C-alpha cells in the first residue's frame, strides 16, 4: 500500500516569503503561515475565525536557541491573534492549524495545545514563552486518537513550513551512534576538553557526554563566553564530578563555535574536528 503523503502548498500572495496555506492529502486539517505584518490583511480568511491552535514564532540567534515559541488556542483564532499584536512583540510569524470542516471544538484545541507544548518542551529547541503550562482536556478514546493523528500531521507541516520545534536534533540511541562512527568527529585538547560531534544539514551537533574545558583563555571571544554562560545557566553544561559535561545533544550554527565552546579558546572547527582516523572536517566536506 502506498504510504506517501502529498503536501499541497499555496502561495496566497504569490511569494514564498509571505502568506502560505498548507494541506495534506486525506486530512481534515489545514495550516496557515502568516508573517506578523500581514496579519491585519488576513481578516478575510474566514477559516482563521474558527477554533484552532497556533504557534507564535521567531528565528533566533545562537544565543537564543533556534528561536522563541508561544503555543496557544482559541475558539476564534484571528481575534486572539489580533490581541497578540498588541500584547506580544517577540514573534515574526504565526502558524495556525484549523479544521477545514470547522469540526474542532474547545476541548480538542485545548488537548492539541497541551500536546504541542509538551512535545516542544521535550525536544527543547526553542525558548517557550508560555507563562503557564497549558492544561490538557479530557477526551474520549476515539476523540483522543483523532487528535493524535491531527497532531502528527500538524508536526509534519510545521517542519515543511520551516520550523523544527518538535524534531529531535539527533537520535540519542547510543547503539545507533556506535554503528555510525565514520560520521563522527572528535576533539581532544588541554584543560580536560574532549568532544564528540556530527555535521548535519542544520549545523554542527555536539553530542551529549562531551566534556567542556574547565577554563577559557584571555582571548576567548566575548560572544562565545556569553554562549558558554547561557549553556551553563540553562543546564546544558553541568558539573559532574568536577568535570563540565554537555548534558544533551546541542546544535551549533557552525563547527567553529562548537569547537570553541569545547576547547575554551578561539578555534577553527574545520581543522579542529577530526575523524578517528585523523582526517579533518574540511577534508571530509570536499570529498
């Protein structure tokens, strides 16, 4: 049986960087992505004036994870979003999920809000700006099953629309990593530094268990010092038995920033990260 999923993307303004709608084949749901500055222009999209769940987003810098995220729900999404224009200034885009047949009710959108928030928290790519954890409504088993399917499809479309708050950075299965040693890069340096990482299409990921230098040089870049301090404050870098350990897989914008955090000094990640056989990352990238 064909398990392929057809995604239909419609450019409302004829521009990929403006308003979009997105659907999946054989699914009652529908997604809209709307830039903040075009929300007022969207009052004529009647589907937005129904019940749904939404995500206010921006794409951050390396010092703010991958961005900021607020997840909400409303019985009239458009009205709620207009309120957010006045109350919340952090977001640059919103992604809205509604039902094409207007079948979502209050309990269902509350359930979706809670599940989206919980999954975003577990992945921890984005700063979550909800003041309170959304409560989960009680649904019947058939209703819950339907909403879990809605949730799965919504996550697919969030990724399609350019955000990844629900996608694991790298699968943390150690057996899986051990079977792919040829894809891993290493750093060993003074001051007790020992890193293991992987180059990905999103950036360079330092794997959990890597050890960060216990000190930094006087010439350590100030932006890297801020990032190191933030990682410590957020519990990404923790002290275990007098060693500074990276607690979870962490995505960096570049191999150089990853190398500098590990080594506590200025570094060129293209030459510092090496395979077990000693080949530098730069050589591997041009093969």
